[in-house]
C-alpha cells in the first residue's frame, strides 16, 4: 500500500496532501441507498383488512349473567361481595355455571351458558383482570365481556 504525501513545491520541500478521496464514501452511500430501496417496500407491506365498525350498544343484562368487578387494588368482587382468593372465585364460578345448567335442563330446551361481565377500574394493572379472565375460563365461561363507560359527548354510529 502506498501513500501520496503531496507534490513537491518549487523550493523542493513537500507539503501535506489536503484533498480527500471521496470515492469510497460515494461507494458506501450507493450501497446503502440500494439496500434501503430493496428493504423499504418489504417493511411497508400492509394487508388489506376490513375492520369492524365499533358501536356502543347497551348490554342486556340477564339475571344469569355474572358481574365481576376489579378495583385499583386488584380486589375482586362477585356482584357486591368481596372474593378473598382466586380459588374462591373459581369455586363460585363453577357453582354458578352448574346451577344455571341444572336450571336450564329442568326447563328443557337449548342450554345457553351465562356470560361473565368484568368491570375494571381505570387505574388497575392488567394482571388483575388477566387473572380473573384466566380463572373464569378455567371455570368454563365461554363468553367474557368488559363493561365500560362511553366518553361523554361522543357520537355513536
């Protein structure tokens, strides 16, 4: 590898080279430009979806539906009664499902499982509701919904 120090001056002394070789810089920039041109269309690909329109319909509360409330301290309530542990919630859920199935079998006809409606405090951690959902699924609830308040003044379509 050689190095160009500069051209000799008229008096015979050599001065340092002050020019910068930009060819490697241009080569690197062109390679990066080609890489970005190839990868950007891959990253920006989207799938055409028809998303559902959200409407806020009032929930029809049936007497057999279970209402669970979770406050900001992760305390779980069955209706208005505090549930001490997840095992107690599981026991109550299983008992409620068995009682409702027995009631519907006695009436004869199609058996419709009750729904579980969860009301969660705005300031609670997600793990609180996640544990309740998991417990209700273990008990056998197939339909679990969330109760929320619509924003005041929001136009519903």
